[in-house]
């Protein structure tokens, strides 16, 4: 029997016995996916030793024996670069791991003793946990599956805000006189597409999140291919879509429409089918502090991107048959990352803001009876909590080093506990700087609430 078939049968049996979980670690670019995955592996590897996992019952009760990396299911997918990430964190000075630039995978085998001992009293069980990493830029394309070319063009107009429109000014100039009915000029379409890609890259650097197509930002092996040489048509609402559909196949409109559909069918759909339709559990990581720093237009953009993204996943409770043959995500965590960049008194406000930002998707999930938990975390803690005396009053503060190595002792400011209004942005009194990782002296990585996160995502499987 061929080895891949043996693995498939083994995985099917393990899923039927509830001994295997596939975890989707979901987040947009710079939300902290690589740090989260690195910390998750590190904490489980050090369980029962140096890891501080008091909020994970299996660890607190001494039943969690640890984890190790084993051969993953698909040997054609690169392994998640855990060792390289740890080398970055252990460097002198330490620095954050390189962001994800492609798909990677990792399988952990977790060994534990069940909470209710069997007749033998020393029974040891194991849970296989499959982890997947991928560029956040590619994730942005999943909502694109719900569009055709005209509706996508309408949704992507840069006029949604003044700052966004300025970043796409060169593209708007280049596309202004493009006649949808004229015969397509390949070189010109490639030039306009590059202008659009430059606008997307500039928007990402400016803090915007709702950016499509994601492969324009990180093309990988598709760099230079015609499938990445399309763009939305401005003012498409002024055209009759039936008339556009009747244009000849060599027209600009037909060419762009054809490339859009090819991108949907040959790039986005396989990515969704192969990497998202078979997950059991999910965590969505959100960099709220970065969006607050970037200002109101970027914050609203993040809200729109997340709302669209949440509609792309298949949520639902599982029976045994659905778990084997049509798995769905049956438990979800949403987490505000980098909580170590604010003082501990602000953590509840960070969670409240996250829940307000995702209020509509959360209502839909709860209506569908999907267990969901909102929390704040720091997968790899980069600061220490301190108190400072100011005019006789003790105030909370953070101590850490900036990315350039400058020693910082500061109070970054208050996080709003609801969606910010106009007055909030005019009086904002916060600054959430980026910190470098703290030096590590072996053992487990310092964190905030990774144990609570692990308990929610896998704790029920370690009973």
C-alpha cells in the first residue's frame, strides 16, 4: 500500500477517534501569526517543565507530558520554521522572526494522562495537532470568492477614504482613459496592474488591511504571470453590466474579467479548498493597537476586512460523520494580540474593543451556537509591568526596549472600550510603540494568556 494512502487512512481513523485536530491560525499581515505558532510549539514542548501554563488544567494538574514535532501529513509542504524563529529570538540582540512568505505546516503529537484514570491508572493518550501558517496577504483573497468581476470592482474603489485614494492616485491617473470596449493592449494592462499593485503596497505600509488581490502584495511563484495583471474598473457602476458582458473576448473588459475568474478558480479556490475547508478549530489574531495607532480610516478599514473575512469560513457543530467527511470549525477564539504593549489594567478594555469591532460576526456565530471566546494575549512577551511615582501617585507603566534598542519606561495610554467616535480621534492620547523581544535565558518563552488560549482551543481534548 502506498505511503500517502497509509497516512490518509491513519488520519481518517484518528479523526474518527477524536485524536486529531487541525488548527487554523488566522490573521492578517502583521497580526502576529508566526510569533503565535512559535510560542504555541514552545509552550507545549516545555509543558511540565519551565512553561507557565496554570490556566490549562492538564498542565496545572501535571497530566500534560509535553509534545514533539513529527512528520507532517503533506511532505510536499515546507515545515514551519520553528528552529529559525527560535534562533531569531535567541540572537544578540533578539529580534522578531521573519514574517511568513509562503505556506508551511507542522504536526505536533501531544502526550497526556486523561483526567479520569482508566482501570490501569497510568493510561497515556496522545493528540495529534496539525498547525498551518500562510501569508496574511493571501488570506485577504478568501472574500473574493463571493464576487464576480463587476461586484468586486465596485467593492474595491479607493474612494472609500481620502488617505486611501491618495495612495492610489498614480493608478487612477493610469486607468482614467481605459476604454472597456477597446481592444486589449497586453503591455498597457501590465503597466496599469503594476500601478495598482504599487498602490496596494503603499496602502499596506500606511496601515490599511482590506487589500485585494492579496497575491499582488506577495506573489510568490506567480510574479510576472498574466493572472496577476488585472485590476478593478473605476466607475463601473456607470456601465451597464449586460452590455459589458457582450463585449468581444479581445476587449479590455473581457480580458480583465477572464483574468479575474482565472485568479478566483486557479489561485484562490485551491488555496481555500486545500487549507481552510478541513479545519476543526480556529483562532483569529487581530492587531488592534496597530490599527488605533494608524488612525480612524485605517481602523474602519480593519473592521471591514475582518467582517468580510469571517464570512469566508465554514462554521458549524460536528457529528462524527461530519467530522470525518465534511469537517467544520466547531470552536473559535478571537484574540487581540500584543497585549504586552499596554499596561495590564488596559487588557479588559482591549477585549471589549475587540468584541465591539466584531460585533456582527459574533452575533451570527452565537446564533449558530458556535462556542466563541474573545481574549487578549501576548504570544511572546516583550515588556515588563512596572509602576512609577508621579506627584505622589503610583501609576502603571511598561518597561522594554524599542526595536532600535532604546530603553523605554512609559505609559502608552488608554484603549477605548468601544468603537472610537470622532471625539476620541481628535483627543487621542496614546502611543503604542513596537518593542523588541526580551532576552531569553533558555526554557519557555514568556507570554500573556497563552495558557488560557490553549485551554480554549484544545483543553477539552486533554480531559
